[in-house]
C-alpha cells in the first residue's frame, strides 16, 4: 500500500511538472509590418515554446526616431513572451506598430497547426 501511494505521489508530481501541449514549432520565422517609410522585416526565433530572439532584418525608418524602438522593443517582447500590453513609444508609433505587426505575423507562422 505504501509503495502504491509513493508511486501515485510521484505520478502526480510528474504530471504537475509537465507543461501543456506545444504551441510553437522550433525555428526562425519572418514577418513584415508597414512602417512610416516602408516595410519593417523581423526574424523571430522560437525554441521550446518560447520566443528566444528577435532581429530587425530590414527597415527604412528614420534612425533618430526608430532606433529606440528597434533597440528596446524586441527585448521587451522576449521578456513578456507576448506583443500585448507593451508600452508604446511617443513619436514612433508607426515603427512600433510595424514591429508589433511583423512579430505577430511571425508568431502566427510558428504556431503548430491543430
């Protein structure tokens, strides 16, 4: 009886430690958003169901306005693991929206089909 209880306890611990079904395929996916001066293209890498890297691979935005978005927003998305609810950047709304839309496009591409 003790052995059965021990085995059940281990089983419950193991089940409690596993995550739900996998949502994203591992790999790198690209997305494109429309900025003020043209397209913003991103490369988003997924590993073990997490966003692990975001790189701006092409853009034509005004550097003085857009650089803060390109430097800070990818890290914020990775930290939050979402594009929802992040602070915008005053004066760089088009660039912010372009990055968010491009990352969302990549996220959709990475999703495992159900």
